[in-house]
């Protein structure tokens, strides 16, 4: 896009200068003005690295918006979502679009209640892989597909038009008419890899070892039972195939949960195994392996296969 045309567009705002937040900030910021909402403790400049390429992230860091926010992307963890949206909601335009993306599952009903009927809420899932080498540098490890879908009625009305715009900014982005089902599918892949990889401190490919197979099976079987009780139908064989395929494709990667654990940050285990365990209890079901990994990762020391 010509620079003059790019500057004439309303800026997109993004929250969450983590690995994926910075990666998407750079991808989108190459095509339209993008402002990265940061804290005073954050660096003023971030760097994007992919292969031999290194360049400043194509975004302007700022502490607060300079105009009403018409489009806000939230790349924060599930447990941070409500507070993040509440903090920046006063700055939203009356017809703003809000796009959220995180690992695991979260209840989106409280988020919908924070918005007006004219504000659209969307959810994006992604297989882009990245990590932060330090506070300033994000390493984009591998390209991956992304899926986005509407969460509320306003978003459904504008979805087709918005999707076309976002596909110009984000590579390999597709739309889903059932983002809830897609979120469950992604959750199952996360469940098969992240808890085991984090507890045993493994790279993704190592989770495919036979000694972890029974836990992979149980984690998914328990989750699928919870999904079925919530009227979401999922196939265990297909889910296992998808999980092991991701293990192979990302064999050398460390999952985000393990990276968080090694750096002493709060993980998203509550939105994965914790979500399944608590949902199972509410439904009168049992999810002992999800409960086990939730308790392990929130308090115990790693062991070995």
C-alpha cells in the first residue's frame, strides 16, 4: 500500500506486546497505521525477527489513545481479558470492532455485556508460532493459518465485509461461521500438547513419545465429553490426528505455556485443564487427568516420563 494511502486510514489499536501480539502488530502495521498500547515500563521500540530479517515492529507505541478506537485487537491471556477490555472500553468508538485472541477457553458472555449493541466482538484463532527472545525482540518462528469468527450479533452483520479487509492484512486468514466449534478444536490441540510439554519440560515433538499417549488420550477424551454435554460434537480420532500432526509440524518449538512457566509468568492452564475440570464438575462429569495437570502446573514440581 502506498504510504500516503496508508496514513489516510484510521489507526488500528492493539493491546498485548507479547510474542503473538507483536507478530500481528508487525503483519498488520505494514498495511495500515497501527498503534500499540503499552505500559510505561515497556520499551518504546520493538523488533520483529523472521529468518534473517530484522526490522522495527511496524507500529507506534503509545500509552493511551489519541482518538476514539474504531478497531481494537486484544492479544492478552484469558484471565486478563475482562480487565483489559474494561480499562480501554471508555476509549472505544460507539461502533468499534473488538477482536480477541488467546489460548484456551473463556466465557465470552461477560465481554459481550460490556459492549453496546453497535460494537462488534470477534474471536481469532491462530497457528502462527513466535516467541520473545527478550523484552524488545520477537522471533517469528513459523507461519500458520488463522481463523476468525463473529461472537455477537453486531459482528455477524458486518463479518463478511470485515473479513475481506482483514484478509488483506493477515496471511492465511479464513472465516468461520461457527467460531465456538473452532475454539473447541483448537483447545483440544492445546490440551494434547501444552500441559504435558510444560510439566515434563518437553518440546512439542517429544510429546508424541509413546509414554505420554495415555495422558494425551485421556485429556482429549475428558474434554470431548464436556463439549458434548454443552452440545458441541467433536471426534476423538480426528482430534488425536490433529494434535499429533501439530506435534510433528512444530516438533522443535516450545509451547507458550512452557515458556511462561520457565519465565515465572502465570500460565493459561486455568483456561485449558482448569476450564475442563471445572466444567466437568458443574456438569456432573469426571475429568481426573485434566484436574491432575491443572494441580501439577499450578503448584507442584516437574517430574519425568
